[in-house]
C-alpha cells in the first residue's frame, strides 16, 4: 500500500524570505496506528496551517482537527473521539541536511512541494489519550462475567481475592478475633 501524502506547492515562497502559503481546508487521513490500536477517521480532517519561508527552511505551523473511531479502555465500546492538534513541520532542500543539528526533525522540499502528512499524523498521535474513555464515569465491565457495569451491578458474587490484602485474612484466628 502506498503511503498517504498531502503535498503543498511552495514554489511561490522559495525565493521570498518571510513569504507564506496558507492551507485552509480538509484532507483525508489514513487510520492512526498507535501501538496495537487503530483510530480510523470518521471523516476528513480540517486544516488551518501556515507555511512560511524563514530563510533557514520552510516552517509549517497551525492546527488539524479530526474525529476518529476509538475504543473505550474500560468497557470496550466504540465511540467517536475528536482530536485537535498543533501541527509543526520543518522542511529543507536536499543537500542542506548536513547543516541541521542531529536532534532536528525535518522533511524535504521536493519538486517545489512539501508533504505535510507526517506532520499531521504525528501531531494527532500526540493527542490520543493513553486510555480513551467514552465517558469519564464509565464503570467498565465485570472481570468475571463481562456485564457492562454502567448499566447496573452484575449477578456475580464479590470476590475477596481482588484485594491485595485478601491473603492477610488467613493470618487471623478462625473466629476473626484478636
């Protein structure tokens, strides 16, 4: 499968220090893959990005917003999750990479264009919560029977073994007294 690209023509600003190109519109994104999880976009992403010739390179900055399909980490329900991210990108012509500090991330200006896709996906990946929840008060599912606890308690008997202190009850005398 060919990698997704979002090329922006920057030829009009390459020779003009301080010149800008504005990108305001939508773009179809591939699914975000973070670890073993996938977040499929539910529609196009909205962009508001300004690309500037700084002399040292081409700098992209702005925002991207997209709604993705996520899975609640407590109850495993699918739900829409809106991500708003700050986009940052730095692009240089081929042959000038030796001038860049080792820790500097950059892309290349190729055939008068820059590809914003990596910057967009990286920005969105940083905004995905570590444990997405469809609701802050989601009670999750019963670890024994799988019942959805947000809909009420399940029929399972409470288990003492879930407590890290359950093994201490064996140290007490049979009557539980002192």
